[in-house]
C-alpha cells in the first residue's frame, strides 16, 4: 500500500468517444498522486488503443484486459493491480471536477478510518436532462450535503457509483468488489451501510455524470428494476428486519407484487395492505389483500412501503409520525 496514493478503478467498454474528456479530467487533478487501473471489458471500438496511448504518455495510467466479462470482473481485475491507500471508482464516460480527488482525500484524512467521502453530482447530456434525472440529482445532492445518504438507502442508490472514496482498509472490510450481485454499485452501497461507515457531508459538485441512450445503466438487464428490488429485499431481511415483529407490505403495484413474491419465496408471513377497492379481498400469490384498517389489529408492525405516489407517501409519513414510529426502524420506503 502506498500512502497518499489514490487508486482509480475504471472499467471501460466502447467509450472511445468519451474517454479523452474522462482521462484529461483525471490528468488535470489538483491532487497528483494517483494511479488509474483501466480495464478493457472486450471493447470493439478504439477504446483500448486510445487508453494505451494515454498510458504511454503517463506512467500513472495502466491498462489491463478483463479476466472475465462484465463490470464486476473488470472491477476485480483492476483492484487486484492497485496499490493506493485510497480507493475510488470512475466511469469511463464521465468527467471529474479538477479538485475532486483533493477534496475527497482531505476529508478522509481529517476524519480517519471508518468514513466514506462522497461528492455532489451534476448530470449533463447533449439533449438535455429529463425531469426524472433532475429530481434524482437534487435528491441525491441534498442527502450528500447533510451526509445522511443512508437514511433513504432503500429508495434508490444513495452513493453515486463514480463519486465516492474510502481508505483501502475500510474498502476491504466491506469486501470491496468481491460481491457478484448486480447492480454492483447499489450492492456496494449496502455493504458500506452494513459496516457502519460514516458519510462525510459534501456541499460541492465534484463529478459530472454523462447521460446518453446507450449508457450501460440504461441498456443492460443488470440495471432493470427487478434487480434493484432483489437487493433491497436481501439487505432489508439481513440488516433491518425484526423477526419478532409483524411484517407489512404497503401497495400492490409492480414493486409490491415483486416484494410479496420475494417474501413468499423466503417462507415469510406478512400482511399485505392495499387501498385499491378492486384488489381488496382478492388473492395474489395466494395472499389476501386487506384494507389499511387492518393495521389497527397489529402490534408494533414493521412496514415496507412500495407506494410510489409522493402525496400518498407524505400521508403515510404523517400517519407513522402520529403513531410515534421512526423511519429505518419501523418503516422503510422501497420507492
């Protein structure tokens, strides 16, 4: 391990068009003690040649071929070649702000082991950013500014995959890139949460996140909604579920059905609430859906909320507040 050095792991596949901006943003960092471990995931364009040309000009940039196929094996391949005290990841189509590494390292040095530093992000695209991405960016940055990202970890991935940094000791404690569960960034975020790393608040935009139609997170099946729900349920049952309390699922849309099916598969009993009069009293997966009034008959329940409507979510929060129940202990929003 080389103290002070940052290991930047970059999987890449067919991003030759974007790589120069990405690499130039790293070369131009105010913190200069870094190494890039770039791993070619079977590109068919000029990405490998382009990165190789950069590595010939700058010995801090090293290029490898993926020993497997896909992002997780690429991350594992890159990490196995790394030597830095600090570990971070970068997407090959994004751009670092010039002070990103400096800000993150200073935060970690100031706070010590047991911490993770994240930065605010900004989406950009040649066609403009959709309202959905704007809202996600705003939500994510608000959490990052306070450092309370884990408070809403079951809603969405609360740590942007290319904008975090930890000390190697903490990274390996959390099993780093060892997991084979996709989406890999969300799974890693849950392992940071599982090992109680503390998030250092940040009020600066440190990363520019590129959006385009063929981006992996938009096109690959590993980033479909069902994968996210599987991870949420896996870690909820592992980390937050109290087996001594009644379990409740709110909502019977796609997400509610997916969660209910997952619980049935695990052999777990639950009460399934619904406010749709066309579904109340009917069976789905051999489970009868009941009206919200059924809550009154439950003692100290623990609830998974799959209701997406924001107005309804606010009403549910108010309801739990009146009952004196707390988020991340008594109820969990899965959307």
